């Protein structure tokens, strides 16, 4: 669909898009939100637009939009108080990053690297973990990098290039290996990952950080001889149950006391079998993961 609109503001386009969404035309609504996004510079208005785009990943976009509009109407300054991302909404809550211009600007800068709109709360959790473990012994590790979105945001926000720590990023850069991918993820793997990004582009993206190493390889094998002995922060985001469990087996002992592990996919409905396997894995060791409404699971090493 090619949209040509003249002389209307992004707010007007947003209202037209809302109308289309409520009428059940998600395709037109998305095109209009996209148009508005291209023609809008204000970071808060862009956030409102992306809240709406996030709704189309859910099963009931029109219903969710009604809810979002009701929440917005309750507020004198709605964009400051309401959050809607993929699969979660907050209201009547302080939203810490809403007062943080640098957070918002960096989120905006890198949003295109992730196919999910409004990742703010997830980034907030990772940022907290990285800041909280700054004095914990060891290096940082991410398993499952994709285009580098979360780590890039966090590294830029914290000025990681001046840190004495190192950050190791592992990915096949070719999606989930065929022998590890779940049957119902095969299509997702083909369309979302395979061929949509490359090792070279991610290396280039992290070039300003001499202490961040991008490593191409398959988890768990790549970890056997190329992984730090001590880890202060571990981010696991593979959407791949056997690889995540194998990584836990290999790395849990390397996490330093007070170190933090974040399991990005822990509570996503789409990763339910992985949740079951990981919950069992932790229960067998009498360990407990904090499940978050962001979908993440947080584990703090004692
Ligand atoms: C959800 S994405 C990671 C997103 C990234 N953490 C972020 O926040 O921007 C999942 C990534 O895991 C990678 N992956 C899945 N299984 C893997 C394995 N066994 N070894 C290495 N990488 C793997 C995929 O290639 C994909 O890029």
C-alpha cells in the first residue's frame, strides 16, 4: 500500500489510523501509523504511535486500542503515564524512563533494530542489571544478539567503552540452528532471522566499543573454549530451549556472587515449552527466577 497524504498533522493521521483500527482494518491502520511516524519528530508523540503499532502484534487490536484510548483519556498528560508494549501495559505507575530524555532518545535511535515496538520496560530491566552488577567480578555475556539492539542501547547508555569490563556477544548470525528449532518456530526462524542480518553488520555496529567482542558460533559449543571464566551479567535470549538449557548447565557456576542472569524469553506465551523446561531446571536446584510481566525472568546469584 502506498499512502500519499498532504497537509495533515501526525496527530490527525493517528486519529485516522485509530478509526481504521477500530473498524478492524489493521493493515490500513498500520500504514497510517507508519506514515505518521515518518512525519513526526517529537519523541513522545512517536512513543504514542509505536504503542499503537505494538497492539497489532496482539490478538485483539481493536479491543486493545479501546483500552489504550481509555487509559490515555484518564490522564492530563497521557503520554507520560501510560505504557503499552507487546503483551504488557502499565498505568497508574511511575514510568521511570519517561523523565529520562537520554533513555528515550537512545531507545528511539535503535528501535528499528528490533521487530517489536516499545521495548522500553525490557531495556529498563537490562539496564538496571548492568548498572547493578558494575562492581561485581567478571565480564558480561549475551547469548542471542540478533542485530544487537539491547546491548547497543545499554552500552551506549552506560558509556561501556570506558568500562574495565568486557562484553561477549554470541550468535550464529544465521538464526536458530535447524536441529534446535521447534517445529512451530521454523517459519519464524526463516522470515524473522535467516538472511535478515549479518555478523559483519553487527561487528560494525559495535566498532566504537573496543571492549565488546562479537563472536559467531553456535550455543552451546562455542562456549566451551571461548567464554569468560567469571560472569557478572548474563543475558540469554535464544528462543531455543535445548541451547538455553545447555548454556545454563555450562555457565551458571561462572556467574559471580551478586551477578545477575536475565532470561529474555522466560514468560513469553510463545516460549511456553522453554518456560516449563527452565522452571524445572531451576526448581531441581532449589533456585528461583523472578518472572516479570515484560516476559523476562530475573535470577540473582547469591
Ligand atoms: C531474539 S533474538 C536476540 C535479540 C537480542 N538479544 C536483542 O535483544 O536485540 C535471538 C537470536 O538468537 C540466535 N540463536 C538462536 N539459537 C542459537 C544458537 N544455538 N547459537 C547461537 N545463536 C542462536 C538467533 O540467531 C537470533 O539472532
